[in-house]
């Protein structure tokens, strides 16, 4: 944001800038702001997943995460939702950036949106 603002300031307030390029400059500034929002969202999701991992490692049974609404409120939107077992769903939570050697936490929900069970695996482990 700081660099984009500085660029915009220099471009806009120097004699090099023309009013015809204002739209392009504003587009670049909007792109920069959007990238910062994405980075903040990823960081927030990583913290939520790390906190969930700590709870699991401490032996928490995750009973407070018993419905789809509680999952969405506590952990946010899952990385992947698959339909399994007679209309139920399997929700995957993992680090949103890392793809390999990462812990994967699956929540199994019935057709009413209640969590029936959950599992945790790593890439090297089978489901």
C-alpha cells in the first residue's frame, strides 16, 4: 500500500502524469489494495488452521464444532467440499497456501449439517 500510494503520488502530482492516465493509475492502486486484502485473508485463515491444529494436538475432541454454522463461524470457508455418504458432505480444512506435507482436517457432515465425525491426516498418511 505504501509503495502504491507513493507511485500514485509521484505519477499524479508531477508534470509527467496526464489526466488521461488517471483511470489506469487508479486501477493499479485498486489492484494493490486488493492484493493486501487477499494477503490479510490468507494470514487470518492460516492462524485459524494453526489454532485448530494446536487444539487437536492438545487432545481436544472438538465437540464445540458440531454443525456447519459453527464450522463456518470458527474456521471460515473450507478449502474443499465433497458430497459423500448418502447426501452428506466432507469439508477439508488445511493451510490455504501450502500444498504438500501439510496436515488435512476433514469434517464429515450429515444431510442436516451436523458434524458426525472428523479426521486428521498428513500427506504421507492414508485417508
